[in-house]
């Protein structure tokens, strides 16, 4: 063990998918307490840079990009926490790209749904050969390339660079153990659940409901229980992987708050650092305690209030997730130019405006309330009628746990559905085989019912519904669970 002296820094900011945040938490949570000592036990594990592409985006001084990957690998004792075979291949259960702006005071983390259909460039296999490029395959299959127990971080990095056009400066991978240990070090994290959750919700293959895992309401979770919470997909929210991402983002915000409120004394920081590094795999540029601390120091002024989570603009395509354009291109272009994504205080740029709501003349739409807020369908129907739409029906949706507003449209009606979407701050478009347009209102509409009308020819930005502040209270909206 070696003692490392650390200068000081503020705080910062994902089960399956949140596992990766452990190091980012260490980096951004080490904040403002003067000079302290960090003991980082053992060597930090690295992955080989020989798997990185020869055709990478050019480097830039416009901010810094860090790829954080949550691995569900079962090696090194992780099978005891996550189930499965210790010899199973490693998979990326989550991933996000952290863009730290040039001013080193603001940051954005873009989450990649694991089922997103992407193009994967050639990847280096363990035997030294390279795969052929693959098109329209699931994002998390990049990490599984080569079927190695610890995954293939270089292949995921290559995929992200090809998709975004951003050069990834550093990549880090955190596994089950690291995440569970981190939550134990801080004595648990506050979460809220809208309903009781049982074993079958965590493992849908169970024949019976099983034991109660989480009672409805507010509670504190740590270790295995925290891991179960962030890995949970069914029995909470809308049951989608997208919903799980949002819940995990809320969990990270709560974890940040806990670290900040506890205070960062050396006695508390030492176990936090060890928890973050013991189950960590990084690129060679972060492969020592000195390099890791230097990296932490470069982020010391990033403030929690100026850190935002967004999700890659998406829509469902069958059982998979498709990227929505041109919104995604606008997102990457903004990050490449180091521009802010919304109205949050950003480093030296004005926010882009929201397009004006479109006329509803000649467009018929049905409205469903997908939340537990009474009268929401009637409120939206009145708003749409005032804009010239014909509302054919209002009713309550079968599922009342929608976090986002969903606009389903039949064949040939995409343009009209897009016109409807301009009246909602948080609308996702999805094609169906059924004629007509149906709006299913989500929690986001209940919280922020209207768009901000301001004419603009500016390119689209990240859908505001997929934006979440790092310090947002996860218990303020139970639809996140």
C-alpha cells in the first residue's frame, strides 16, 4: 500500500448500469476539504490499448470525454452478487459518456440504452485477429466481443467513438462488487418505490412471486439490496430498460447527495477510494494511483448543480431501441463543439431554442392518461383543441406508470405525429400498425405540461424529457421508483 497526497476537489457523478459510476463518484466526490491522504491498495487493473481503433476521431482541447461502463461480469466473486456462472462472458449492463466542458465546471453524462441498435467497427479478439464490422446490432454486444470473462472495453470505446465522432480520453469499467461496496461505505442510499417489489420482479423466470424484496415507499438500501434495486427492471415503472436508466440516474443523484452530506474526511474518503478502485478496470492512461489522482484533480471544480444526465435520443423499434435523428447528431455536434445542451448555465454559449408548436388543423388524436394524476387527459385534450387538433377520445391508459409521454402513430402518419409532439416538452414517437394517433401522457407531462414556444430555425437538441440534473431528488417523482 502507498500513501498518495491529494490536493482538493468537489463532487461528481449509474445495476446493471450504474455500476460504472463508482470511479466517477470518487473523482467528483473528492471535494473541498484541503490536503488529505488516499491509500489505494494494490495495482489498478488496466485493459490493453492494442484493441483501440487506428481510425479514431481527432483529439481536441474542447472538453474531456470519459466512457464509463458497468460490467455484469461474474468473475472475482461477482457471481455471488449478480447470479450466473463465474465463467460466463462479461457484458456491459450499462454505459455512459461523461463530457466535462472546457471550463472544468460543467458536465453532461449521456446514457446508452444497452439494446440500442448501432454499428460496431472491427474489434480485436484475444487471439490478436480483428472482427468484421457489424451493422445494426445491440450496443452491449460490443463489450461481449471475443466472449471473454471480463469483457472487451476497447471494442465498446471504438463503438462510442464511431457513433459520436468524439475522441474518448479515458475509459473505466466497474463491476458488481465495486458498486455494492461503494453503497455500503456510505451507509446506504435513500430511494423511493411506488409499489411493493418481489423476487419474481428481479427474476421473471421464477415460478412464484417469492419473498418481498422492497416494500412500497421510502427506504435506504446498501450492498446487495442496492445492487438489486438498480438492476431491477420489472415490477416498477414502465418495466422498460429506458425506465431503469432513469431510475439509476436518480440513484446516482441520491448517492452524490449522501456523500456530500456525510462530509469527506480522510477517514471516510479512504474506504470510498478503495471501494471505487478494487473492482475497477481502466485504460492505461489511468492505470496508477498517481494518474487516477491527477485525473481527479482535473475535475476538482465540477459542481454537482452543473452536472446533467441525458439519455441518447431514442425510440422503440420492436424489442430494440433505435437512435432518433437528427436529434442524436445535434447532441454529438453540441458536445464536439463544447456547447451546453439546454438552458442550464453553460460554458460560454447560449441555449438553443425550442421549435414553435405546430398547428393541429386537420389532425385527429386520442389522449390517454398514463399517470395517476387525475384530470391529466382532459387538460391535454383542451390544450390540443386550442391548437386546432380534433380530440376523438380521452381515457385512462391500462398502464399508469409512464415516465414519458408516448405518441403512437399508424402507417403514413409520422409527419402529423411529429406536429403533435411539438406541443409536449417530453414526447417519444413510436410507429404502430394501428391507424390513428394516440398520445399516452407520462409523468413528465404532469410535471411540465406545455412546451416553451419560441420560433427557431436552430437544430434540434436533446429531448428535455431525457434530461436529469445530478442533484434532482429521486423521491420527488415515484414514477422513477
